[in-house]
């Protein structure tokens, strides 16, 4: 059974991606950050790979799914989050270069349009398919830009989560959250505008990966609503706590390292097709079921719920690492130019080659990633999710009541009439520790609101 720690200590220290699972570009990136930040770097690699390999999808649980990801690298100030910028800049090198070329074209068009604004016949605005999207813009502009990429996968990287939070405010951030959730699923996104001058956006399948870096406070602002589905779709990585580390000057990527990363990125952009990985599929299902069994032993609703999409996110990330490994082997076999020619001439090459990467190292890598994502969910949001589940109304099925929290077990153990002291003793018996006064008051208040108990003779009675 997969082992999930109750108190995840965070960073990539102690968690290593097996050497056999590291492709040519991945090795250079992971060696660049060191073992202490290996997991944030891994998430940045997989997120960037998903954007670069726009032509690849995966068959997951009998459905064709995009490789879209939502990644958040979280760390205190000066925790080397800038290393994630460097990985993104090198692995996304071609897309970034294309972006600046298109930006110059757009500037030129804007200059000409401004010069000819009084002409009788105005030129139609051309499309500018920027696949690297900035988050320092309006929601409307972002939506229009995402439509312009014509079905290819866009990617956004921001060194500060505060950029979209500050730019859009609470209302805009809510729409940003909605767009992220739709993008993860590859769902339809539409935005109607009343004004004739405003853009109407109709995207059949929103293809977009977002990688964000920031401090914990920013993460909590972004995920202020933990039950709307964004948290379950995001993969959070914790930067190493370097508070007491001695000063260590980071070395930039060497020219040879850059060349290797650029070669892999170029081949990723040429890959296409839907990959079918039955062994990884079986591993994913086994992991999810193991966590379900583990959570059921102590009624851990939070753990059971968090696993729901984590196994799919880990699946997508593992596929991205496998694509890097495929690119590495193609270069070894054919050379860079030969690998490029092979991918262009055989559209089935990617699907056939990746099937050979379902190795033990890759299966172990899947477990490492899935466990880590789940650990981070519990580390950053475990207590808040537990509180949310305890304080919200229970789900109602027909006219019956379905118990969903540990408090319901306590309720069932109490006699039909009970005192506050009896409730305290029952809590201690069930949980092994004295409950706080606020917890006891909260339980009584919720049970009253839900119509489960009434006040009676200086105590409480279950409502029949």
C-alpha cells in the first residue's frame, strides 16, 4: 500500500525521482536545483512539458484527457523560487521566442492601425496566437488571447501569485479560478459581452497550463474557497526551507545544459497523438484504492476526498516525464536531427515509443508524485478542510441523512439525553484527547441548526 505521511515536511528533500526516469532535459533541470528542491522542479518540468507538447493527450480511465496542469510552487521569500523561472525559460525556450516575435508583430500592427484610424476602410484586426500568456492582464483580454491560440495548449508562468490577485481583485480572481478549473478538464469556455466592441469568446476546449510561484499567504488567498474544486485540481510543491542554510551561490545553466534542454523541448513540440498506458493506468487505480482503504480505517474524510483528482494529476505529470524520456532515447538512437525527422515522418511514433517507458522506475515515480501531491494537500489545507467538513451541513440523500464527519460517530454514541460533560467525555473516548470548549460549542450549535438535538432539562436530547 502507498505510504502517506500524516505530517508532510514539505520540500523535495528525501524524495528523489529515480535516475532511470530522468530524460536528457529533466536531468539537467533537476541537477540544477539540487535534491532539496527536486519536487518543485519536477512539477515545473511537467507543467512546462504539458504546454510544449501541445499535440499529446492521454487515455486516462477510458477518456481522452489533456495534459493540462495547475502547479503552485510555494516558499518563503528568497527560497530560490527563481530557479523555477530558469527551468521554465529554458524548457519553454521556443514558445517564449515565438511570443516575443508575435509581440513585435502586434506592436507593428497597432502602430499602423493608429496611423490609419481615420482611413475610410479599416483593416480587420489579425489574430496573434500567443501560447505563452501573461497573467498581468484583464480577464477579458486573457480569455480572448486563449481563444486565439486555435486549439493549441497555452501556458502561463508567474513568479508571483500576487500578480493576478492584485490585478483582478476578488471578482476577477473568482473568474480566474473558474477558468483554471475548466482548463484542467479541457472543458468549453464561453464569455459573452454586450458591447459590440468587446470580444465574445467561444472556446470549444480550453487548453491551458498554469505554473505559479509565491508565498503561503498568496496561496491561501488564491484558494480562499477550498471546496470549489480548484484545490483538488492543483499540484502544490513546497520549496526547501533555507532559513538556516549557509550562503550558496547558484550556478546558471551551462551552454551545454541549455542545448540539451532545448533539443528535448523542440522534440516535445513535434510529438502528437493519444498515448495509452495500461500499466500506469493500473498503478493509478491501485494507488487511489489504497488511499481510500487507508482513509477508511480512521474515517479520514479529508484524506479520502483529496485523493480523488490527485491520482489523475500524478498520472499527467508522469506522462510528461515519460515524454521527456522518449525524446532522450530518440536523440540517443537517431541524433537530434534524425529524431526530428523521425517524429515528423511517423505520427504514431510517440504513442509507440512511450509504451516502452512503463518501467518500474516510472511506476515508482508515479507513486512518489501522487504521495507528494496528497501530502501537500494535507500539509497546507488539511486542518482547514477538516474544519469545513465538520462545520458545514451534512449532505442529504432523499429524506435520509448521510453521516460524513467524525462528529457523527460521536453523535451516534451518545444516549438519547445527554449533558455537556457527557459529550466532552465521549469526544475524549473517540478521539483520545480532550476537546476544546470552542469545538464542543461548535458541535452543539451545528446539531441544533441541523435539527438533530433540542435543549432539555439543562442538557440536550436527540430529536426523534
